[in-house]
C-alpha cells in the first residue's frame, strides 16, 4: 500500500475517533431556531431588533438548560469564533425563548447569520446549532426608489353585481437588459390591489392574492423574493397581473373603502448584483406598459372571476413579445403617510388538495359535485368544452333538502366563476384573484356529449401559511368530528386576516369573533405571527380615533365610528392570550398603549362606571326573546363586565411590564367597576336584577370575578339552576359560550360540562354534526336536514366562533394546561368520562412537544405523557389513591424523578421533570 495513502487513512481514522469522543462529550445541538414570532430563516424580514428562540433536543437525559450563547455574523464563515455583529457570551440562565437581540443597529437588506449553543442542567456544553440566517426587507419608505404604476381603470370601469363598479384586471410588463450574469437579486414588491408576478415567463412565488389586507390608508405590506436564478445576461422581462382585491373592489355590501374606487397600482423594485460586483436596479416607473385586454376580464372577491380564453395574449411574459401597442402606465408618487413595511406574517398559500367525493346530480347540461368537506379556496378544473361555450362554476355550502343547489345564504355575493372557451379541448384552469367558501360545485356549459367525471374538479384549499401545531383525538366519533370541524373552520377563516365567514358578501375581520376563538386557534395552529400582524392593524385603526375607540371590524371598511364591548376588547384579550400561550412579553409591550386607550374609551362611555357603550351583546344566543339577535343578557351588564375585565387584565399586564403605577391604577379601576357592576345588576340573593337572568349574565360575573365573596356562591346557584332549567343545554351566544366551560371547570362541574358537550339536540355542538356539518356554524341551528336553512338571512355554515370549545377539549379532556406563561411549567390533568374510553392530544409549545394520552379499561387508567426539556410538569392523575400507582411499569417509589405531592380529591398529584412517562392507576 502507498505510504502516503496509509498516512491519509490513519489521519482520517484519527479524526473519526476525535469526532466520536466529541459526540460523547457534547450534548446534541439545539433545534428549531426561530426569530421573533416564529420565523425560520426569513427573507424580507420585518424586525430589525428580533428575539431569538430555540428548543432543546428531547432526550432521556436532558432535562433543562443552565446557560446559552448566541453568536451573529455577517458571513457564515465567521461563525462561531468571529462573530462580528453580536456575541451574547455565555449567559447563565434557563431562558431559551424570546431572548432579546443585544447588538448594533441592523439596516434594510442586511443579511445576518446566527448560531446558538446551550449548557445542560449538569453544565455539559452542547454542539453549536446549525447556522441560521435572516435577511431584512426594505424597512421604510425612504428605501424605495420605485413609484406606483398602473392603468387608469377607474375611468373605464364597468358595472358588476348590484351596479357596483369593477376594474378590469391589468397586465403590466417591463423589459430590461443585463450586461452580465447575476450574483444575487431581490424583488421587493407590493400593490394597491392584489398581484401575481412573473420573471422571464416563470412564476416568482406561490403566494395567493398578495400582499394581503391591512388598513391601506395607514400601511401596505411589502414582500421580498429571491429571483437570482430567474435572471440571466441579456434581455429579461418582469410581468405582473394586477387586480382589485380588497383595496379597490367592493367590500362589505358596497360601503366606502379607502381610496374611493382608485385604480389598482403596482410598486416594485428589483435590486440586482451582477457577477462583476456592479449594481443594477429595475423600478416600477414610466417605462412600464400595460393592457386590460387580457383573458381575466373581471375578478372580485365576492363575485368570482371571468376568464375568456379568446383574449389570451401568447408569450406576453416573454422577452420577444411586441408590446408596441400597449399603453404607457400612469405614475403616482409615494405617500409618506402610508407606511410601506415588510409583511410580518405568512402569505396565503395553496395548502391542500381535496378530491370530489361524489357526483350527487347530473344531466346533459349540469352536474353537482360534492367534495364532502366545506372549505375555502378555488377549484382546479379539467373539463371538456366546446369552442365559444361558457363554463359556469357555482358554489354552495349545503344543498336544499330536496337536493337542489342553494346559494341564498351567499346574499349578494355572486360567487360564480366563468370560463369562455376558445377551442374544443379539455380546459385546465383555476381562478387567480378570488376565493370561495363551499362544499358543493355546480357545473354547467361543459361539452354535453361527455359524461361528468369526478376528476373534472379538484378543490384547492387556500389559507394563510400557518402550520398545525396541535392534535386532538378521542374514542368518540362525534367529538373527533367536532375537532375536525374546528380545524376546518380555522383554515377557512384565516385568509390573511381572521374573517367571520368565507362565503357571503362579508368576509370581514370581526373583532368579537376573533377574540373568542384566539385561544383555540393557538392550540391548533402556529398563530403567533398571524395575530401579532392583525393586532398592528387594530392599533393603526384606533389611532384614527382620539377617544381610543376600536371598531368592531378590522380593517375598518364600515367606517361608522362605533365600537362594541366584547369586540373592541380583543385589543386587550388577544395579546394576553398570546402571552399566556407563548410567554412573549413583546406582544404585551407592543399593544400596551392600545389597551390603555381602549380602557379610556370604556370610561368615556360610562356613567358612574356603568358602561352605556353600543354592544352586539351575546350575539346569536339561542331562543332569544322577540327574536333579538343580541340575545337576552342586558347590553349594559355585558359592557360593564368587559370594562372591568379589560381593566383587570391591563393591571396584570402592567405588572408584567414593570409599570407599577399603572398596575395599581388599573387594579383600583377594576375594583371600582366591579363594585358598581354588582350593585347595579345583582340582587342580594345573587340573582340578576333585570329580566329573567341568563346563563351568560352569570358566567360573565363569575369568570371575570366581579362579585363579592358573599354573593358569588349565590350567583353560582342561579347559574346552575339556569342550566338545569334548559335541560342541561347551553343558552349562550358568541360571548357566553367560551366562558361556559371555563366556569363549570372552575366549579368542578365536569360531569355537567360533559353532559352539555355531548347533547345531541339543539342547541349543542353535536346537533350541527347530526345535520351534516363539516365546519363550525354561525348559528346553533343554521341548517337542518329536514327543513334546510334557517329562515334568517345570516346562515354561514363556516363561522368559527363556537369552535371555542376546542380550548377545553385540549385542556381538560386531554388534560394539557399551562401553569406558567409559554408552558414553562405545565399542568397535565385529564378528566375522563363514562362516554369516553380514551383521548389524546399533542401540542408544540415554545419548548417542544407536550403530549397527553389516556385510556381506561375496566378499573385501570393508563396515562402516557411527554414533557419537553427545560420545563417541568405537575400531573394530576385520577385514581383510587388507596391502590398502587405505577410509573413506567414500576412502583412509584422506584422512580426517583417522579415526586408525589399529595393524594387528595381522588387523585395522585405528581411533579415530574422533562421526559416521557407512563402511569397506571386504578379508578375503583
């Protein structure tokens, strides 16, 4: 063997041994590195002062972190030894979430690389993490050289549904030359409207209807795309399709919008670094050309899209296209009062594909397709057509009992797509600038010689690019269907903002609906960035009102200068919920001034601390007197309860933010309003003075802690009587329902809550399931199999508010609860029931995955849990404590890590560190 070759082999083997020894010496590297509200390696990032979070690997021996070190550099080659931007140095703390950046000021376009390592509970050092990075977008208006461009479509607008004016979609392009190949390129882009952008004939992204929906008179979000690989030397072409979207289309039944029917506009800035190091910038400016003579003839969010293949423009995105006949765009200067900021949450994407379940009706001219699931997005069609024919695509959530196609609950939303064929062929197409809520599709206008087939349609499910972070399942099929309905309701209504419904002429950001669903949403999806972005829109809209008013729709397209209790209180409650679920104090600090202003508004509309604010009250409470949509709980009672609750939460938040004077101020206000509430609305016997009293009235008083110690037990008695009076059914609307399970849980009325949850008749969660629901409904009785739709005009079959029960399903059926903000400390306390033999849930927390899975067979109760590193848990295990408890198949005494705390209340209470454990107890 060659001597030099032998030396190389020996050196390699020695290196391998060294690596092995290092592996024994070092802990595994930290995982899941993210910035701020959960961003991983973001491009065009919004936050120049980010926070850093990571997770410890879940192993059998790693329990907690004792220290960490973060390093940041301008190049990956410099890490970890030569961190030229920031070195946190070794910090002796177990903090692994929301670590503040401590380096110098970062700037637009800057790209930063970072790593982290930790030391274990035993002081054992970990390997360095993988190198992560982030690149900032254009952080302010001064970074933009481009100008708004577009065609004056307002001058040539046409009348659509209800005589509302509509813009023709625009086709815009700009051709440019590059003298050499490209080293790197970034496209910064946004629109007053919605767009789809292409470079040299290729799609730049798979974003759906960007940039999204914000208060356009205050802020427009921008996006950043890496287009390095799509450019080359010589000719290049940027091509953009531009439509009205939320900015310039009809929104909310034609009420005034931001720019009074202004023409949609595009803003883009392509910044290129060539191989020789020189820079070139391509701007949206007077050199761009455009046309409205393209195939997308009309596009509206409510009304659908019209595509005429006879207008297709071959090769219009290509470099050799002749655009001499196209018009020069109009140019508009930037308005410094409207902020251009990088999008701070994920765009809408196509997330799932759903096949047709069955064709439920057909003849020579029409066919009705059932997808088996109510959902949101657009269809992908693959349909045979004849030249000149028009394919008509209509949408429905549920058929009428006689099987006929039903669209009345869409109200004025036409929700119809049209495709006009230019030749005989199978047409493959999907709409681009609209979205629909539907389960059923009706097709007419296809080739009558062809028999409809299920593969003619595929449902493309679209929603904000949030990932599921929780799972729940049980031994009860209807409970599992309820969980599915909750998930699909959330998917359907997180379309860039939290909408109330996705199908009719509304689809608006109602704050009350959002407030009640926020906790459940966070159990099921990674919602941190989504809610943080929408809360910015709340702050911006509130800034238009000197009195601190928060409108009940955000973005505020109604512009009616009004607010409602329980709705505007989202500005206090949602930040609190996010903080509790994540531990991120930044969400509190960012929204603190909004909270103070909102409480000031509460005060301004109160007399002797009794609020006279407008209120939607307990919206859509079942069996209301006089068919009142607001229910029977007095508005003044609800207003005042939320006034006190907002003051109480703000006091607690002030304490967390170390604002001592404010903490005392709002604590005093809470007590004052609570006293006024009790005196005004409650009798000495604990009953409600006005009317007959309602479940929601008692729930508000108890959950918000508004009654004296003497009166509270009396009110509890009246609440339970009200529930029993209703044959153990709920009588709660939007505001009361999320309080019902919390209060009954606090009272130890678990069996009663289970009875209410498992009711089959109206009003109940299972009633809608029995009627075929695959999403949550707006009303408890929006539809029945025998009678069809409720006679009221408001009958959305995709409204997430009543899905708030999902919070209780995770916390009490499966048993995963937080004991400290962000799940730093966890409480696992499942509550079994005779109608369930098993339940399980998982939740991806800031520290890692928590899991709880239980089953009982006969008298044996089995519980398996996982507690992530850097946390600990208290486990409350139902049991006959006079009988043995085993852990991982051994007696409790043989498991030194598991500490017995007490054996009270027919349960073992145990303290456990990170790890996976299997418990078995006896229930009898």
